[in-house]
């Protein structure tokens, strides 16, 4: 049953991204996506009542791919890089469709808000999997820093036409350099041992978090 559900989801997503690439995300409807996918329209209606649901599905699949435990252990910085690149690998599979979606966001505030909330949730999982503390106020600030890092790298991905996503990786490394200087990885849990570093070391401050947003967005 689970395999059938996965096949249903992937078929629907492929159809949606294919149509978005050819016609534009704002110009397609859920019944059209269902027909293009060869799926029962009624079942699609029950599972994915809104077009935005398909975009949330894409994010969930990207998270699943990123968070697969492959047994590799590295520093929090190394792991964060790997997890984000795995997300980009999924986005890359549907590149033309995703780019079409991104172009429509400035004209659709509601969808932007929904996807923004989903992105924060995704980055909280990504940060936690990389050993970054996400609890409490300080943790929330770190999550916002990871969101800023993802957004910064995403802008490079939009322009990156290379097969190996070399420009995206360079941007992500650059963003990680700034994030590390601003204390994103202080008190991170070591993925090689139970603890790493002095628990009394300084936490990321709200001022540093705000600065990270400005730096990422301004490309400084």
C-alpha cells in the first residue's frame, strides 16, 4: 500500500512540474494535473485538494531525501552542506517546473506565506539533523539563520545551469562561512560523539541572526 501511495505521489508531482514547465504554474489546475498524470480526478481531489498541496509534497520528498540516514558522520557544517545539497538534487529533478513556481511567488502572497512556513519547518528538521540546537529562543534564531542560508543558496541555484550545481555549492560554502562566523554552529551536538564543545560557550544572539539575514540577502 505504501509503495502504491509513493507511486501515486511521484506520478502526480511529475505531471504537475511538467505542466508548470510548459504552461506556467499559475496557468494550470488540479484537474488538469490529474488528467495529465493519468490519475483519477476524484482521488486526487481527496489527497491533494489544493494546488499548493503539490508544492508541499515536493518539499516533503526533498526533506525525505535529505534526511535519509546513510551512516555518514561529519561536523555540523559538513552535514548541513550535504543535507541541503540533497534537497537541491530533488529540486533539480523538477528544475523547469520549480523555476516556474518561483517566478509566480511574488504575485501570490498567500502561497508565499504557506511555503515560507513549510520552509521554516523543513529547515528546523535539517538543522536538527545536522546537530544544531533548535530548541528555545536561541534555537529559533538558529533556525532562522539556516532558513536565510537556504534562501541565499536557492537564489544561486535558480541561476545555476551547470550539471554538477557547482555555482550552488560555491554559494552554499560561502554562506556557511558567514554562518560559522556568526556562531551558527556554537554548541552544536557532535555527530561523532555525544557532545562537542563547551556548553557554556556563547549562544547565537538575535543581533547576529538579524545580521545573517542581511548578509545573506545582500550577498556580503
